[in-house]
């Protein structure tokens, strides 16, 4: 099946063709780790996790890289405020971020580099840009000269003349142009590194470039992803630097997810509506929050509202009920699971291959759930059909990252269920009610 993705670079839905047959290289900008992630931080975590699973289902070997920005002014300020080192702070929040990633049903990426692990490469990279004339040093601050890139802003389709007209130029601004961005910042506060041009720390836009270059050996990658808000200036600045340093495209496909709003309002500290992902997961469960995110196309805004969350809760409960019923039937009746079921996945995979249309894929999942329930209620149950639907249902849940938390039934569980059936058959309602309560408490019925 052919995968099609919307490419932000061309503003078109394009057929995906990897650079190397059978393999996919993907980089997604990760968090700046100075606080717990808010729910908006989880959207790329969920979206690109599903894309990774789809690519793997299609037979690709995926190298999925997502970084931790562990040096930043916000990190330095927070560490000073708490009276700990930057590393102590970032180690803690990286651990917390990873926990939230797992709690929302995503896998940790293949490679998770930290900026501080690549400082030698970053310094060498900036030094090369200085030597080749794409950067300049002013009193220990190093800036990228945007004027050297003729098609700067090509990803965000930004009109550079409009930017220049609207830019506020400070009286003592040391940059040649207000569009020039920092590659290295001179600092006397917090963590810093020594360089030929003075002590300081790197600029955000350079960090991702160097990690991509280092991990993927200075080669163009297949997919670069992140939130829509990163297109300008972050991703445009990455593209400019790679053009200057490596003279080739950074990525062939640029994939951006849209935002998450709360009750139709954009999240902001000023509105006091910033919701931490861990709090939402604690209250509603990772599956429910993940389903809210997946119910809307990744290029559209997700709106977290009470009725939307309630609807997702109901859907998860229905999926769980279906799963319990079919698992019990399959395991109690020792139904063979050797049947082919790929044909039942076609419409599901087709939906995901259509620019990762998770809403349509979920519609197929819900339809499969209804088919299972109808089949289990029929007078004569087709065991082969049950097997195929069960396997297809499992695979859909797996690709979407919805873990309903069920494990295979033990011999003791199956014996308890048999005793329950026997008690009902013998009209021993006192015993059957008792056994039923035990089955319910074990989440078997």
C-alpha cells in the first residue's frame, strides 16, 4: 500500500518514497526539559509514534530520532532558582518526560540525543560556518548571516521583505540584520563552554542541525517533523544552516502537526489554561487522552473539551468491553489464531496511508468492534471469522498505540469461568453470582 504525506515544503500531499529502499530516517524536534510537558507537547509524541508504527507495518526499518534540549536560558534560570545544577534539573525532567511518553501509549524513539552530548560537534560546526563566511562574530556572540541564503524562509513560505519591514531593530543591535539568528551566545551565567570566540552556549537552531548531521552522517533524511509553530523560524533556520554547511536538502518531507486548544482557547500562561499531560493522564488515563489526540487529523487543531473527553472515555470503554468478550471467547474455546487476517486491515491501513488519517482509521476500528460484538451474539458463531476479527482488532490497536491492558487468561482464570458456567447450568444462582463477582473483579467479564 502506498503512503502519502502532506509535505509542508511543497504544500502538497505527496507519495512517500524513501531515500534508501526499505529504510526510513526520521527526526522530530523534542522538548526543552525544564518543566513537566503540557498536553500540547504530547501531540507530536502521539502523531509521530503512529507514523512510526505505520511505517514499520509497511515493512520499513525506521530510525526515529527525537532530541532533548538540555541547555537553554529557561533551564539555566530554573536550575538557579532551585539551587541545583542544570544536569540535575534536566535529568529529572527527561525522566518525567519519558514516563509521560510511555503513559500516553507511545514508544521512546530509536535515538534520544541530548544537546550537551554533542557540544564538540556544535562548536566545530559553528567554527566552520565562521570560516566559510556564513556566520560572523561580534564580541563573542556568533550570528548566522541570513543574507547569504537566497531562498531563506522557503519552508514557512515567509515573505522576507515583510519581515524586515516589520522587524524592531534595537539601537545598539549588533546583528547585521534583524533576521540573523544566534549560533552561539556569550554568557557569564550558568553552564557554559569554552570556544575560540569565547565562553557561552549554543543557539537553539544550531543544536538540531548538528545532531541530525552527526547521527545521520551528513545525509539528507527522509522525514523531519514537529509542531506547526516550529516552521518559522526554527525549521527555516535549520534548512539555512544545512544549505550553508552541507549544500544539500535537510529533509525530503517536512511533516507538521497542528496545535491543541483548551475549550476553544489557545493554551497560554496568561489565560491560565496550560494543562500538564501527566495531570490529564492521571485523571482520565493515557488511552483516553491519546484517543482525543488521534480523533482529529494531525493537521487540524485538537480541541480538549469536557464532551470530547467524555466521548473518548465512552469509546475506550466500548473497546475494552469488546476486547474482554472476544478474548474470553477465543481463549476459552481454544480458537486457532493461525488464520490470515490482512484483508480485514486493508481499509484501516488505507486510511492511515492517506496522510495519516487517524480519524478514518478509528472509524474502521469501531466498525470492527461492532462486527465482533454482532458475531459473538449470533446463534452459530463462525470460529474462523472470530479469529480473523480478533487478530485484525489487535493489530489496529497496536498500530494506534491503544493498549487496553489485557493479558492472556491463566489456567486458574479459565477454570473460574468454567465453574461459573457450570453453576449457571445447574441453576446454582448463589454460587454463580459469587463466581461472577470474582470474574468481574478480575476484569474477565
